[in-house]
C-alpha cells in the first residue's frame, strides 16, 4: 500500500470507530479525502534540537504521520540518529577535553570537512555527549534545551515509535535516511545491514508496514529493494548528482532522474521520490514562486508518490513572497506556502514544524 493510501486507510478506520485516533489537539481529516502525509523532519526540529527522542516524540504528539531519523554509524557499528556524521554543530563534543584529539579533517562525498565524526566514537563515548540546537541564530528558543538530550540509537527511535503508537492509538511511521552510504561502505561500516536487521528485529520488514527508507544514492536503494518489503524513497537534490553515480563515472544527474524516462527507471526499485521543493515548485531570483514543474504528474504517471522536502516556518527558509519581515527568525506565511505546495498534487511533505503542516493539510481537506 502506498504512503497516501495507507494514511487514508488509517484515517477511515478512525472515523469508522475502530479505535485509531490522531494525536491530542490534532483534528482527523475527513475519511473520504486523499490525505497528504506529514513527515516530521528530524522530528519536530523547529521546536527541539533535531534528531533527539524529544524532537521525535513532539512530532508524533502534534500529528506527524512519520518521524524521520537520519542514520550514521558509530565506530562499533551501531546506527545512531544524526543529520551528519560530523557532530560539532549538533552536540557539545567541542566542550569535552577528553575528545579534543579526535578533531580531524576528512573528505565526505568529495567535500573537505573538519570536526568530530561519529565513526571515530564508540556508542558508549557518544552517549556522554548531549545534543545542541544546530541553527541557534534562527531558533534561539531551542537553545534552552541544549545539553538535555542524548544522541539516540536507531533502536531507541524504533522503541519510541512503538510506545507512541500504543499511547496515541495510531500507527506512527518511521522514515530512516541512510546518510553517505558509499562513504561508509568504503570505511567497512555499511549502513544497509543494520537497517535491515533493525527492521527485521522489530517486525517492520513486511508489506504494509509504515516504513519508508530513504537515500540520496541509487545503488544502495536498489540493493535494499532485494531485502526490504517496505517503501523506498529516492531523494532528489535540486543540483548535482548521486554520489554513487559520481564515483562510478555515471554522467547522469538528479535532473536526469526526474525526466519521464528517469522516473520510470526509479520506479523499478523505489516507491516514492523525495525531491527538494524547488524541483516541484521553482522559486525565481526575486523570491517569487513560479509555475509547478511537471515532476509530480510525471512521477504519478510512473507509479511513484512525491514527498518533497523541507517546509520550515521561519522567513529564512521561505520564498520572498511568503516572508513576513526582514527578521529571518520570524514566522512567515507558511500556510500560504503550504497551500501552493499542496496545489501541485504532492502525496506528502517533510516539515520541521509538523503541527503547522498538519493544520495546513487539514485546512485543505476541509475545503
């Protein structure tokens, strides 16, 4: 069952009185409408430091259909949730003198990066660190939570998903992203076996499970297609090319993947594309939103669903015509932007503010 179809079925069950209800203070959309799925991007990262259990829990409790952990490995091969393997911007590692000598420079997917990296720490060492807000200049309110939360393992995220599904009486989905798979495979720390093992262990590797595994690369999704019975999401950047294509000398780019022919090829191994918003709804140099591209219609014609990333409420991240002021941290007309995006026919959306996304989605369903 597709992401949209699975969510619509769950909503219909709730309305039919089968005991499935949405999170507190979040209204269920009508059962006869096609429902756009809301993915809590790194949890509810607009309100809590990203990729923490607190962020994921808040996302679920405010109505997100899926929570999204990005996965990287530790030195001892445990999958943990961080947006990047370089952790100086999302943890207090720089304040730990015992790890000062771990600071180093590496080349990650062709880019030189200096800092501290998860693959140089055991899980026990990572657990001594605490999460901090990644963009404090835009989200100063989140900094009050700095130092409160650990770096969670993938298993801890799955345990949280299970607990919240029972408490909220609805199935909370999980959408793990495999980060830098080619890089970690070369290090002897491949991500894919751990993902498969965790989903198997938790009874989630089965048709109909509310799971969507993501990657910006292609070859690892093709491999996972042989081992997983869940949705696979081909992520699409608005520029460049998949790293595995670059390393293999394949001249194709992300732009090639969203042509009608490219989308048909993607549909041979994936169920969903996750494009950058600009791939679906371009923004001009003057900050105005242009006409939608044909990508959504072409993806649907190929049998793929479309879940773009990422809507954030702050002016910093909104097109100019939806900004409310010159202050980058102020909230803009994010409801207007959601309406424009929903009008393209997308099937889901990633958002740092899942509560706002749910409200915007329900507004559309009611009208």
